[in-house]
C-alpha cells in the first residue's frame, strides 16, 4: 500500500486509467439520446459503478485536476484557482506550473514505488502540476505534443506515437489526441497507471444533445471503450459541470463586480480576481461564477459584502475565512471575501478586462460556482463489498476516484 496525503492506495494489479472528462456535466450523460451517444460509458454505468460526486470549490480546472491527482481538497495541495493575487507581492499570477503546490500526488508516489505511470493532459498549463515530483514517468500535453522530449516528458516522438500532428489548442481534437495517446501507451505496455485529462472546449460551446456535443462525445465514448477493451479498469470523473450563463436574448449574463464596487465606494476601492483566468480564455472570456475580492484599506468589509450580496444574480457572499473553512480552500490564498454567482450568472472584474469576441455567436456557458459542483463518478467495474458500503455512507468527492479505482474495483 502507498500512503498519499492521508490516504492509502493499492498498487495497480492491472492497467488502471482515470479520465477527467473536463466540463462533463451529468446532463450530458442523461439526456434522452445519451445511450446512443455513449454506448460504452452507458454500459459501464449499468454494469460497473455510477454515482454523482461533488467537485472541489471553486469549480475550475486547476483546483479540481490537482485535487483528483492528490486525493485531497485545495486546502491540502494549495491550488485554489487558475489565477490568484499574491498578497505579499501584490502581483496577480496565472498558475502554469507546480510552484504553488504544497502536496505530493498519487502519480508521484506510485512512480517512486516502481509503478509505471503516465499523465497526459490536453492543456499544457496542467502538465507540470500533474507531473509534480514524479520520477521516471511519462507526462506531456497534447497542446505541446510536438515538442515533448525524453528529458522533459519521459517520452519523445509523440506525434509519431499517436499518428497525427499536434492539434490546435482550440480544437476538439486536443482532447481526442489525449485519449489516443493513452490507448497507444496501453497497447505498447508503456504505463500501468494513467491519468488522462481532457479539455472543456466543446462543453463551453454546446449543451447536452446539441449536434456538435454529440459528435464529440461519440468519439470520446469510442476511445473510452477501446481503453476498457485493452483490459483496463477505467475511472471516469469530471472537474466541474457546466451551465448556460446567457440572457434570453443570447447575450452573456455578467456582473462586472469591480466596476460596480468602484462606482459605489470610489476609484480602486476593490480589486476583483477571476480564478477562471487561464491561457484558454477564447471560449469563456475569463468569466466564471466565482471571484475573490480584495479591498482597499479603510473600507468596511461588512458594508462592501452587503452591497455585493444585494446585486441581482449574486447567490452567496462569504468572508475569506468562512469561505476557506466551508470549501476546504487555503486561507492564505483567499480574498477579503468571495462572491458566487447563481446558476445562470457569471461575475467579472471590469468590463474592459473581458474580451467576449471569442464566443463567436455562441451563448456563454461556464462554471466555477456551486451549481457546477455535481459531477459524474463512474467505474467500469463493480465495487467490492467494502467500497460498496463506503459509497452508500460517505459524501462522494471527485477526488475519491483513484481510491475507488485502485482499492475498490473488483
């Protein structure tokens, strides 16, 4: 058994593959035509194990992918967004490497114990976090597949391995390339424990049952079926759900909170940090449903929080310590307070800081809040007695997936 961040994990006795279906809201798997779109995954849900689980807060990519590979909430591993404000320096930092991480990963500790591990991610911003402290494993992104080297990634000639060039970063193939790479690694017996993390490009643009979503998900399902066919235990999880965030006329439903607070309390009264901000902003304009607010000295915290809570579309306002405690986030990386939008509302900083031209006529779909916390939790195999009982009595979290796949799959 391997101990990681307070949990113990069995070494894999057969190939084990955990796949993060980025942005896979449960509704994608449960609309009327879903069984035709997902024949393999639907079969896993019937013959293996299927449940709903809660993602980590805020419901963004970095916090949840790192939670999944550490088996722990952000309070343990330190990553509570894609973007944050460093209180000591006053600098705003986009997280694109493992520098802010405070915990080891399941993949790292398995690699140190001699398990052949691989992490393949669509987005290169995640690569160094997923490969944090890994020894001798394979870790690369489809975004930068063409530049992978043995020294940096534990593998070279990835394009030759997969059989096609590096995909465009705003292409659905960015995700399909990840799955095809995982299939090749399994076929060539180059890894026995794999983590494959996809992109939510399609889910940001297309809802359940829409033709483009169905086309993409059919391809995902076929590749997941092939992974299972190769004898792997397959765990399917998501980092967050996804909701429509547009008005009835199709325009984005946005509260530019920094503009609102500065208008009410004076210039530079507040700085609003949008933790969704990352290198992939085209499809969401850096707009999500969770923000952190930092106040100018001298302002009354309670008064500003009350003013924020009164804005239509704001679902919840919490001071930093309360938010950190309730949602298991690192206190030292919290704002003075956090603001969470309702199901169909996003929160931005200033109007000038958000470019929505990349939506290209699509309705805004996004995530980050409590409404995107519920995600599918699926195993290709049935659970043993101990984990079947555990699943009935414990609050399921998306970062339980490695434990259930390694310890619980029959």
